[in-house]
C-alpha cells in the first residue's frame, strides 16, 4: 500500500462526527415529536418505540455502509470481506441466542439474568474487531456518540414522567425509584444491547456494501469488452 493512499485514510473522528451530529438531530426531533404527541407511526411513545419511523436505530446500517465505503476507498480495509460479513452475522446470532437464554430460560429480571444478558451483548461485539479493526472502531465510536445522548434524555424523561418511549418501561416496574429504573432501563441497555446492535448491523451491511463495490470495480468496463 502506498504512502499517499495511507495518508488519505480518514481518522475515526472525521468519519463519525457528521453521522453523530445527524443522529443527535434525529434524537432531538423524536423527543419533540413524542412530547407533542405527533403521528404515532412516526413517533410511537410505547415502550421500546414500537418501530417508529423517526428513530436512530435505522441509521446504524446506513452509516455502516458510509464508514465501510470511505475506509475501503482509502485502502483501510481487509482483503477478504467475508470475514466482516460473517462477524456481523455472528453478532446478530449471538444477540438472539443471548436473548433466548435470558428471556426464555432464565427469565429476565434484575440483577441476575439481566446482567448476564447485558454482558453477553457487549461481549458479542469484541470478536468483530478482528475482522475489520478500522470499521469496528468507527462503529463503536459512533454507537457511543449516538447512545449517550439517549441516556441523558432518558434520565430527564424518567424524572419528569414525560409519557414518551424514553420513560416507558415494562409492566410492574412503576414502583421502582428513579435511579434503579434509569440504570436498568436506560444506562445498561443503551450502552450494551444497542451498542451491540449498532456494531452487528453496521459490520454486516457495511461489509456487504464494500464487497459489492469491489465486485463492481472488478467487472470489465464496456469499453474493454
């Protein structure tokens, strides 16, 4: 790899700052929409958000593509994309297996099995760094910059009982005091489960996008056939 190509590699910060700002703006719009009870299909206020269209979870694979293509064009990508794609699949399967174990067999509750689920979710992202370190760093940094503002919003939502998905919790937890509820339903899920989802989806879709770019680049142009 040439020095000029290596010099073109964008730093992790340069990669993620724009997507992080866009994600923050989406979070702000969602808070405003939910607090003003705008269209539920766009701003669902139920626990978990119920797949509302305006949300930041949809952005993870989109920016995974963005990061992967930027890094790939700069020469900061591994030779084999299949390992990145497989690691993305591994992360998703590991998350599903962990959820099945905790929810199906151990029954999710604090602090025992629930802590296991949070730790397994976070652990599932570690092997992905082996497949494509630069993309992993970008996705991990982006995940933190995306989710930390959500954690802050959830604290104020739970404190003020906003009636949004940020303070909606599962039945039977209304008697919990602020700090345990914030830790259990705010901090831990956002900084473990949602980080793992961001990494898994970003690695899978980003790796596939870079593989497709390389395939198209390798095809002979019409002028040469």
